C-alpha cells in the first residue's frame, strides 16, 4: 500500500510538464514505469520482485529531481500511470502471498524425568 501511495504521489506530483513541452518527459516516465511493470510481472521469485522494486524506487527518486515538484500529467497520462502502477502492484503481491509461513523449529526432546527418591 505504501508503494502505491508513493507512486500515486509521483504520478500526481509530476504536474505542469505539458505546459512547456514537458509532455514528452512525462511520457518517458510512463514508458519507464511500463518497463518496470513488465519486469515485475516476469519475475519468477520474490528476490527478483524485490530487485525490480528497488530499481523502481531509485529511478523514481532521480525522476522527481529531474522533473521538479510543479509538474502535472495530462488526465490520460495520470490514468495510464495509475493503471501501470496497479498492474505492477498486483504482480508484486503474488510473491507476498506466495511466501510460505516460517516453519516451526523442531521441538527439543523432552527433558529426562527427575529421579524419584524412595
């Protein structure tokens, strides 16, 4: 949920790009998000999904710095970004749900009975 909120914040917080020809930059961000979504959905294990998520976080940080805080996507871009983010979240979640619960440790043999005194 936290990742969804962060990504939604990024999508919503990239406002104003279309005003100065920045639409192409925002489309670039969407293209990258689509690539991350594809990588995430191709993962076969949790380690892969975690690596993709880590890479996405690093990319998201650099894009925020490049694009600034006062940028806005078009309505279509916003909708596409949210859909891609949701798809990526669904693909990642399959590994969270598939992670088996920790196995209980083997129980130690019972302690020997205390000797009884006659």
